[in-house]
C-alpha cells in the first residue's frame, strides 16, 4: 500500500505539472480568458466533487451550512483561498510560463513557516531559517538570473507568482478548523462551487473566449480533469496510505514536471540558473519537513 501511495502522489504531482502547461497553451496559443478558465475549472470540479459526496451519506454534505461561523469560514476559504490561489497562479502563467509560475508558488511553504513562527511567538528553527535563505536565493536566481540590475521575468509575473505563494499559504492555513469538523471532499467541493459562482459574475462560463478547436478542448480537459479532479483524488488517496507529510513532499515533483514539460512541449527557455533556483526553492520543502530543532 505504501508503494501505491508513493506512485499516486507522484502521478498527482505530474498531472498538476501537465495542467499548468495546458493552461499556458490556452492563454498563449488560443487566447482563452483567465477569469473564464478559473470559473469553468471551479464549477466543474466543485459540482463533480459534490455529486460524489452526495452519494456518500456518511460525508454529511449539507451539515456545513448549519453553523453561521462555518459558513463564513467556508466563504473566506472559497474566495481568499481556492479562488485566489487559482486566479493568481493562472495570472502568473499568463504573465510568464507554467514553469516559472509553479516554482514561485512553491515559496508558499516558507511563508507558512514564518507565519506559524510569528503566531506562536517563537524564533524560526535552524531548518526554517535555512529554508528562508534557500527560498530567497532561489527566487532571486529565478527572477534575475543572478543580476542585481535587471529582471529575467516581468514585474507582473513576479507579482502574480508571489501572490500565488501568499494565497497558497492562506489556502493551507485558513481551513484547518473546517477540515477537522467536515470531510475534505465536502469542504473543497462547496468552496469550489462558491468560488466558481462568484467568478461567474466576472466572466460567465457560457461566454466563450479565444479560438476553439480540438486542441483547445483537449487542453481544457487537461486543466479541469487532470489538474483538478484526478490530481486531487489521487493526492487524497496517497495521503490515506503514506500520510500527509510524505505525500506533500512527493508533490515537489510538480515544479520539475512543469518545467520539463514547458521546455519539451512549449519551447520555454529554462537556463541552468533557472534550474539552480528551482532546486533551491524545492529544498525549502525538505528543510521544513525536518524534525523541529534549534
């Protein structure tokens, strides 16, 4: 079972990497609107998850709406967590590429560690301090190629990439209470639907943008089916068999997969300094996974 859990986590990470590149294809080659893609992804994913949860009576699909505080927490998670992290991530891809956006998003775990240290009024551990340094160095190399005078990516790409990391941190911290009281599928499903409905006001899903052919539909499937439904399901299954810590470490394959696919498929230039920056940022996850030490 442990081997199966390893494999499922790795497949989920690869699917997320594929999904980012599919989004880049839709933005850069088919002119699909970012807000439209967020709307469709959230609505389709959320409704599918809720339909599944509705077939499982033990998941208590409607109980989350009985407590006003839980409803408020759910709405905050939906808008400032799930919807925000998806929009900022897609905006970072549109402004740069899937590889850069994904790597920048992985500075999120360091932000979580810093926040927890501040909340608990404790000094960062040695591992956390090293992770902060590694994340800073990695981000510097990725966005400047080692130069103090120029950026190798646009200011918009840097802004949206770091915003994606911030929202990723919020997405992981804010719903702790909800996830203790309700099933993960119920929380994620409702949050996806709420976020999708709000984004419908920004760009309705029935108003198509861009040019549409078989490749547009296939890449949309890559974003919605591979990158949301299947990846999430496989990841949750891996957590069941190997635990959340190991599963989250294995998903570090995602930025590597995103970069390799971007270079191979979309012809994105990724230089040696970019790989060094990527390694530095990924190292932060392993540093943060070390036992607490000072």
